[in-house]
C-alpha cells in the first residue's frame, strides 16, 4: 500500500471509529458506534475494542454459527460423520422466512453440503434441515418423541450457556426473527461462541472458501449447485471467516477472523516460544457491516500491538472475555 493511500485509510478509520480510552478499571478501547461491536484476541481472549457489546440484540444469520457447531459436535460424538444424506423436510420452506434458491422439500443433501450452504450463503432451509435431521437422531437415541427442531434448539442454547454466552437465547436454527419470542444475543456472546467455533479446525473449511459446488439429489437426478460466500471480506487483510447475517430486525451483522504470522521469541536458555496472533471481530446492527468490521480489525490490531509492547498487562479481569460484560 502506498504512503498516500495508507494515510487515506487511516483518516477514514479515525473518522469511522474514534478511539476513546475507557476508565482505568476497564482498560480497553471503546468505539464510537451505534452498532454493537467487539474485537477480541482469539488466543489470549483479551478484549481490545468494544462498544455496546453487552446489549442484547437480534443477530439474524449469526445464529447459524451455533447451528453448525451443534451439527459438527453431533457428527463427531455420534460417529455418524458428515457424509450421511439428510432430507429437506416438507415444513422447511414454510418456516424459513426467506425462500431457498437451491433447496426444495424432499431434496437429499449430505450434512457436509448442508453446512456449506448454511455457512456460506446463510440458507435458512439448509439450517432447518440440519436441525430436523440432528434433532430427530437425538430424540431417537434418547428413546423419545417430540419436535426435532425444539430438541436441536435446546442443544444450541446449551452450547451457548456452556461457552459463557449467558445473555443469549436462540429460538430456531436459522436465526430469522419470525418466531415469538424472537430471542437474541450480544456482541460479546457471539464472540464467545464464535471463538469456540474458530478453535475447531473442521469448522474453518466451511467458512474460508469464496465459492463451493454442492450436490443436491432431487427426484432421481443429481444436481450441482454453486454457492458463493456472502462474506465480502474473505482474503482481505488475512481475513479467513466467518459469517454474515442481515435481517430486517438485525440489520447488517458480521463476524470476521484474521490471523497474522506467528512471532517466535528466543529465550535465554536457547529455547523458542511461539506466539500466535488471531483477532476476532463482531459487528451487530450496522448500516455498513463490512466497512465497520474491517475498520475494527485495524483498530483491534493496533490496540493488541500496544498491549503486547506493554508486556500483556491485565489490570482488571473485566478486560478478559470470560468476565467481560460490556456494561
């Protein structure tokens, strides 16, 4: 990047997100934004930037991060795997809120390809099909009858609670706010569940590809469907994930992750210590989610570098995501 262009970028960042040093007890930067945002270091879980991050809001398709993780955890624990075929249930298109351009009731698709559709294009029917399929399997294993989606959503909320996302309530696998109550989450809680997802190597395969062809089996025919990732920031500034969301209630939402090259530090005894660097950014309710997320990533890295240079001090436990409330 040329010096002139870099100055223009820095000027835009200064206008978009003015840094305000928080009170001495908080020890983090605060973005002047109407949206809810957070930038957190994935490996140390230090919160570096935050604004309105504890406010409960609609999160739209970001709920699908948890839908995917419940599915992948189930596939591993059950040893069923992700190559098994699932059938799109008849009711999926009725409750999806937004029609799927690629999936129809009765279609058969592997769990793997349904996850790709759920994460890359935020396909509501794909997410419902995952919930139906996994929920049915869980009910059968427990010897119970009931609504498979209700069982699946229980698992979503259980995962959220386990990861410390106590301000979160999911009502369906797809995130569209067409149920009552609608549920919701916070930027800090989305960061918590997203960091869990990012810690799983298998998850990244479903988020870091700009396009992907999946196979749909329909009426005896084999159909190839091309998916295009809705994350416009993939490949920019080392961004390799993770999920977008945009509904009338949630506004523009996005979670991005980016990893910088590791730092290798030589110790006095000749040993080497490797420090990895990954930043996760959450934006909720933005008119320009991609622009704001990219600006926050720059701001997050800047605060992170200052923190490292100061020796990684933690003067208040609320600086860490585990104890961070955003209030």
